[in-house]
């Protein structure tokens, strides 16, 4: 079942990772799962949502900018991110946003 991340009261931060893959697989799914698990272990991590068709979009949610910075400089993250640049991604963009308002619906 696909889940929508449960986030706290605003404000908090979102990191939007948008990507276009290469055709190279080379353990991509395994490393992607490892990145998700590693992110979950980081202080300040709040949740994540991800979808992929031609374009992949992963949004991770964080308590604050310092937590995002620590995630960016996590050594395991750096190594796998470099593998992404050299092998798995044709193109990607990272956007960091402050969430100031949210609303939703659920049946």
C-alpha cells in the first residue's frame, strides 16, 4: 500500500529530488532501499514519498535545515550519490522548500 508521509504541524522542510534515470540498473533498487533506510535513521527525518514513471520524484521531509545539511554530508549518502551521478541518473535536480501550510483529505 502506498503511504502518504505523516508530517508534524508546520513549519517543516521538504527536499524534492526529481530525476531522469539512465538505462543502467547496477544494483539501483538495492542502493535506493539502502538510502531510504539510512535517511530514516537520521535525526530530523520526518518521512518520505516517492513515485517514478519517466521522471522520478522523491520528497523527503525534515525538521530543519541543519538536519538536511547533515544528511547531504552523510558519508554513505555521499558515496551512493556519486554512484548515482556516474551511473544511474541522466539528470537530477534537488529543491529545498519550507512547508508553511498544508491541508489534505482522507476517506
